[in-house]
């Protein structure tokens, strides 16, 4: 015809059905099969549980008998709205309280309102002439009442607070104030000094912990203040009101004990040196602590010998440097245990238990076992090691030797 021709249209001729090339016939016959496979995939995706995770699968390649292959990308379900994800999260794992960075960004007033642990008033200044850092603990205000969950506590209405301070990172030369009885607004007005060079003082961080004293249970940490000394003018000095932060350490540690052990096979003597202790738990509300160490030798499950150090007055960091010797045959060495117990001397009643550690056959923990093995490997050489004191109940639970002593 002479008119304009439209776009080419494909008619279903006999050549397409039966007379075409083999490749064209094969492609035409595969088309329904591909559509059917794709429909099955989409149906499987839609029938999954709403909460089941989406799996990122590789592109599905549908087979074809000829050289030409059709690669089909699977359809993906749309992502659920953001609200569905947040409902599955644990809010406590993402709260601001779990991170120290956000806490550091808060002002003291904001921190006081959020945690309601009270405020601490203190000052610090470095004395260049005497090469010492002076810290004055003045007072605290609005301390919270004691924890109601402590069943061993007698008075749940009022606290017996004191302040414990040290220089981080190694808690060098710890100090503590006296205990103020039954008050939430204690006035301390106590001054302490730390002997150290000025450059070292600038690298230290002052840690002050307000602790609630209780004679019949573990002392509880109310809150803490951390002051990096590099951020203040130590020569000029200053005083601050700081809000107490929550402490990751709910209970005060019982303290640490430095011991040295050695064994002389030829003489059959087990020698023990009680060198020093630090950060001991305060046991007396009025005058601090008067600690001494009782050393007891247990063979198997029988108490053999008891000795003790002298008593150090009004300190929680006593130096002893006292030696003791026990007669132990070489063949009996593997069956003995040494029980070290720290007490606070009390003139009015029985001595106050501070903490205990057992070294030997029935050791109270991995650190004690390690010390004993080091002794057995190098018997003639003294072996020193620090040990963290444990409660009486914990020692009795893990060490039969602890049950044999008083």
C-alpha cells in the first residue's frame, strides 16, 4: 500500500509455531517454565513469617537448554518500618547510664538531678616547697539513705558515711576520713597529704569515694568523684562542689596482702614473710583500723600451728615486714595449707574480721594456686605476690582448710 506503515507487529504465523529455528522454538517453550519458577519464588517469600530474617541470596539462574540463559534478580521484600526494629532492642543496653562519655558531658547540677546521690565539697593544692599534694575533704550533702536490700543492716534510715581517697591509676597511698554517725549531711573538715613530685601529681587522677560504714555487713559505696589533676591549676589550687557519680563497685574491697614464701628442703622449713597490706576495710567507726595478720599452718585438715604479726595502729595501709618459719618435712609439703587472716583489733569485744586468703593444698583461688606452684618450682628462692582478701563465707565455701581455723 502507498500509506505510512506503523510499527512492526508480530503475527503468530506457522513459521513461528512449527517452521522456525530450533533455538526460537526452545526459547518459546521455556518461557512458561521460567514464569512458573519465578512465581514459586515470590510465593515462598510472601509466605514466610513476618519476624523471619531476610536472607540476601545470590541471583537465581534459571536453566535453559540452549546457549542463551536468562538471569533473573529475585524481588526483595521492603524493609519494615524503623519502629519495628526499635521495639526489638533492649533499652537498658543502649541507655545513657551505661556509658561514661555521656555522663562526663553532664554538668554537676544535671548529674545531681539524674542520680540523686548527693554532692561532695573538697579542695586540692600542691605545695612546691614540701613537694606534696594536699587534699581537704570538707563536707557532703543530700546523701541517699542506705540500701533497703541489705538485710544485715540495722539502721535503714540513716547512713554512717566516710570518704576514701586515692590517686589513680594504682590507688597510691590511700587515705580515708573518720566515720560520721547517722547523718546524710556529714561535715568532715579533714586534711590529707600525698608525698609525690609535681610532674607525677599532674599525671594522676584523684578518686574520692563516699562510703557507708556498717559494722555488721559490707561497706557500700554511695558514689564517687573523679578529678584528673592535669585539668586543674594545682599550684593555685581550688575547691569544688562535685555531684557524686554511680560507682561500678557497689561494695568496698576487703583489701590486699603482700606475702613472700620460700621453702628450704635441707632444713625442712617453710618460711613466710608478711610484708604489707593496703586498702584494708575499716573496722572501727571512731579511730579507723588497728590491723594485724594471723598466720596458721594446716596439714591436711588439721590445724598445726598459729602465729600472728604485731598490731598496727590507726591505718588501713600497714607495713609489717615480719617473718615466720614452720617446720614441714619435704614429703609433707604438698599436703599443707597456709591460712592468712587479717583482723582489726578491738579492745571492747572480739576482734573484727577483715579478710582471709588460703595458699597451699586447699587454695582459695587461681592467684593463690599460682603462688603455691611458683614456690614449689623455686623452693630456695623467696616468691612475692599480692593477694586480694576474701570474705570468711567465700573462703569456707572453696577451701576446707579455712573451716579448720578460727
